[in-house]
């Protein structure tokens, strides 16, 4: 479970920050206001959610 959850949570956090920077909500970075990061961020965030979901499902199957 943990090998899936920890990277998943990290990817969720990174994806959220990248999305907010790309949308120019978080300023002060080279990535601020860049549509590239506004696109990559949600993809990374969804990958993190998928890892968390896999971790949760694997735990439920064991019990």
C-alpha cells in the first residue's frame, strides 16, 4: 500500500502546484503563466490520483 500512496500523494501535490503556476495563480516562477505547465500539471495530478487509487484497492483486496 505505502509504495503506491507515498509517490501518489507527492505527484498530486506537484501536479497541483504546476497547474496553479501554469494558470498564473502562483506567481514568481519561470513556469508562471505558461500553458505548458497548465497542461502537464493536471496530467501529473491524475497520475498521482491513479497511484493512490491503486494503493487503496490493493489494501482492500488483502483484507
